[in-house]
C-alpha cells in the first residue's frame, strides 16, 4: 500500500484533466510538462485545494477522496509550497513558522529547529516577510511547510518565480531535503535541469494527460521523450566519487560499467553524486583514436530513434548499467553503420555533476 | 459645558434657552444632538461590523450568479434619494409593514420615531460604506493566503480570523470610519424615520436644520463648523493613515 493512487477527471471549458496515476510514496517524484499540461492542477487536487468531481485519491492506503469521502485540505497531513512564497505578511518569519505548528497535535510536533537549520534561516526569525529577499522568502515557506511534520510534501514550481541567482541559492537546500527528508515529495516543474537534479521518479504530462511515468534514469533514457526536452535531452547516471587528480584538477566518478572524469568540484571521495550527460555532448566512434575528449566509454547500441529535426537521430548506448544518449546527424549514423547491438566507443565531451 | 437635559424643556422655550447660553460655544441642546449623532453612528458602526463583514466576505469570495444582484442591492443607498429609502423603511416598519408586524410580535413595539428605528434605518443607509471597503480589502487578499492557511491545518473559520481579518485590517479601519462619519452626516433618512424629537431622534444634522429654520444663524454656524471640522479631521486621518503598499510576499 506504500503508494499514492490518484485518479482525477476534471472537465472545465478550456481544460481537461484525466489522470490515473500510481506514484511511489518515497523519494522525489517530478511532475513535468509544459505550462497548461495540468501538473499544477493535479497537485492542487492531491492537496484538496481543487475538487475534482470524479476523483479518487488514496495515500498510503488512506482514503483522501472518493465518491463518499472528502478530506478537506486542513485535515490532510501534507505540506504545500507554492510558486510564490506566499508568507503571511502580518506575521514575522517565526510567526509564519509557528502558524502551522500550533495547529497540529502535540504528538505530531517535531522541533521546528530542524527545519530552521535545514533551510538556514535562523538569522531571519524576527523579520517581517517584506524585509526578506525572494530566495529567503521561499526558504522560509519551505521551512513553514516542513514545520507541520507532513507525511507528504507538495512543491509547485518553488523556483519558477526566482531569477537564476536566487535559484542557485535555493537549490543546495533542496538537495539537502532530497538527501535528508524521509517523506515523499511531489515536485512540479517545467525545468529539465531541476528535474534531472532532484527527482527520482518522473511523470511527464501534456494537455491534462500523463504521457510517461517511471523511474527517472529509465524515463530520461527513453527516445520518445525528447520533444519535451529539446536541447536538454540527456541521461543521468548515479555515480560515486572514487579519486581526485590534484595535478589536473579533475575528479573521477565511477558507475557500474565505467568511469568518467569531471572537473574537481571539491566533493569528497566516496560521496554519491548524480551525473548528467546531455545528448548534444555525446558522440560515437567505431574505433579509438587520439582526441581531446578524455571520457571514452565502450558500449553497445541499445536503440535508435528520431529527433525533432528530420536530419537528426538519437542513439541510445548501454554502458554497463548506465545508458547514454547521443544526438547525431542521420548521415553520421549511416556512415558508422549504427544498428542495435553494435559495439561503439562513446565520447563524452562534458558531464555535469548535479550536487 | 455641563450636559443638562434640555430635552425636557418645552419647545416654546427653546429660543429663549438658546439666547441665555449665547456666550457658550454650543448650547446644551446642540451638545445633546451631537451626542445623539455619535451614539447613533457608534451603534450603527458596531451593528454593521457584525452584519457587513459576512456580506462583504461572501461578495468577495462567491462566484455564483447571486453576486451581481446582492452587490447591487448593497450599493443602492449610494444612489437612492434618502427620502425614497426612508419612505419604504417607514412603511415597512409601520404598524402594517412586515418589519413593524415582526417588532410588534416580538414585543418591541414600533420602530419609527425611536432611537432603534434610526439605528435600523441607518444600518440600511450606511451598508455600502461598510461592505464596499471590506469587500475590496478581502478581494485584495485573494485566495492564496487562505489556501496557505488550509495547508497549515487551519479550518476555514480559523483562517478567516487569523489570516483574512489581520490582512484586511486597514479595510476594517477605513470601512468603520466611513460608516461612522457617513451616519453622523445623515439627514434625509433620519427625518423620514425619526422625525425631530429632542434627545431621541434629533441628531446634529437635524439640529442645524432647526436652527436655520428658526433663523438662528449663529448657532447654525457653530454646529455646522463643528461638523465640518470633525468630518475633515476624520477623513484626514483615513487618508493620512495609509499603510505602505504591500510588497509581494
């Protein structure tokens, strides 16, 4: 029963939502799609902020909505983070944090200190929200949602209203949530980089329907997805830092089936780190030669698919347990005589460490 | 300026009485009229805070088709001649009117020409001055803070008192002051419903009318000046006390 089973049907004049989803009740699940795809509406239905007339929702076996039951939002053990921080402007930061805390049973109360520490807001507690920066406000909003000790955390594009600098300020805190929180998170986003960095499970939505739903690495490696990712198509690999080369300022990360070198970003040896490789940074060769590219892996062509442009192809290669996708011209694919099962050398021009 | 009880003075002696107190800024009957105006305005403001708040809340939140008609009815006193409103209220509160029958059945007697009749009429007449600023304030809050409150375990009523009311506080202040001053400045409805009974229904605006009718221009001037200064100061307070526009939170 450790899952969220959400089945909603809404028919508004300009928008329909029709989903029947079973989501894992652990880790971060990203609801991904273009604006208007219904991901926020789905999240609001799960929170009870929107009431789908034909809906059924069970969370860990507990019925939150069906034909006979409707649990109102304030009785659902969830935390919700809106796109804009939406702090109560008449209360201080501490007042905001205590608002929800005072309303839960004493038995369910956990120390709000942990949330304050986790989000790094201890120096802001006496301030009013209008004295905070955008990033600080959103951190307070996240801490406020955590203070009610939710069993499910819902995040609706928490970074979308922030500029790049503020995003960079918050992302490390979201990483910490990902690493330290034991509760499941549903994370709505239309930014591929956030999804690749934070999610464990991916749901892709379009016009109110679910297109694809599955574990992140597996789903990103699907070749029928790229239309929604464009330049951002790429795969992720879970790796472990195994060595640091101080002479060249490089760092080696290992995964089952090979290793990659990346710029040394100061991550300690032994730490797990998620690596993202974009399809446009991957090229294929049928023999080894001298090249400026340091990361060369041996793999087997797993699948070949079309890219958006008729001249381009996407080729998926299996390297050990990992999958990489290369974006090539169809002419290059033809001249290499690529076909499923063929052994190739994979050249990776750059990798991004998502930590 | 000791507040005696000039209401008990016979009507014929009023001019003589006023002459005796020529040296005072305001006569006792003027003060009584002012006191009655403020008592009426205070009572009406309190009643409307209780009555207007739920109406304003409903108007701000509903999406139903009733919003239009109810909003229009609330706004009617803004455009209706007070005599029209007063006439209908007088009929309704009279012995054969629906309100009159109700008050008689309840053992309250008839409302016209009593203080509480004035209160009832003024509640109708000042309704938009309470409801509209409140409605605007509630609409400005939007749905979001209430949704946030719900996700933080606050029931709708809890959220109303702990989020909506504090956030709409400037609206409450503005609405109360406008209601109070508007009721103080009322004339037509008072005359229709209350008549002109000293100490019971003769409020300041009616008192000025009386002074003018009796050619007591000095007294009229004094009382009118008091009303003018009072109204100006109150409005000054409303317009000066404007919290800074909220930055996005």
